C-alpha cells in the first residue's frame, strides 16, 4: 500500500494539523462542506508532505473541537511521535465517496485545471489554485484573481472543461 494514489483518491477532505495527546490521535482541519462525511468513511488516503502515502482506516473520531476541527485516530498511528510525523499530511478520499452536491456547486478537484474564458471569448488561462475566503472562493488564473460569485461566473461546463465569466469593471486590469 505504499504507491501514490490514482485519481480514485483525489478528493482532499482534510489535513493533519498535529498530534493530540500521547495515543496517536491527530487534529484534522476539515476541508469539506460535509464534515460529517468522516463518520461514514471506511478508508482515507494519508499523503504526507514528503514520501509515499498509504491507505488507512479511520478507527475513531474522538471529538469535534470548538474550532470545527476533528480529533481522529488512524489505523497504525499509535504514538505521539507517529502522529507528529503526519503534521501537514493530506487526507484524501475516492471521488465516488463524495456526496453529490446541489446544482451549481462543485468540488475543488472539478474546478482546478478548467479553462477560463470571458463571455466575449477571451481565453484567460486555467484555474491554477482556489483560494478560500470568508465570503467566497477566488480562482487564481494566471495573473488574475476571479471571484467565484454568480455575478462573475456565468457558466461552469465540466464536460467542456471551461468556465465562462462576465468580468466586472476593473477585474481584468493588469497591475
């Protein structure tokens, strides 16, 4: 189980902030709008910052903190030192383990890499990164920061691999 995950484990649902206690528990920053998904997960791909990842079971959700983090136990992580070694590791699930979203909402992995064009056909590049903000996500497309709001994002066509935007005044000005 030491090989890199294929696309089947491409949906990041959290990352390890650090250890909790001495029994190998880890604190997880949940990156999902469906945090209760951890309750139903049988397996999670643990991808450390460096080196190969592995498939493991989440054996217990110990608690949900006041900050919305989860404290979990992962199979094979039994000491504080092992938990510390996972600091910064991504936790990923299979695409098919992701619940369907309401119309008009998309998973990060669906948006990353999509081509972005304006309503008049100007190609701006591809979505390189998604920045979460308090109000809405922002798509990083080359030198542009595109707010993911209905007033700007006119259409997301996953089949065509394209996002069409209607830029508000000043959005596409360089510098």
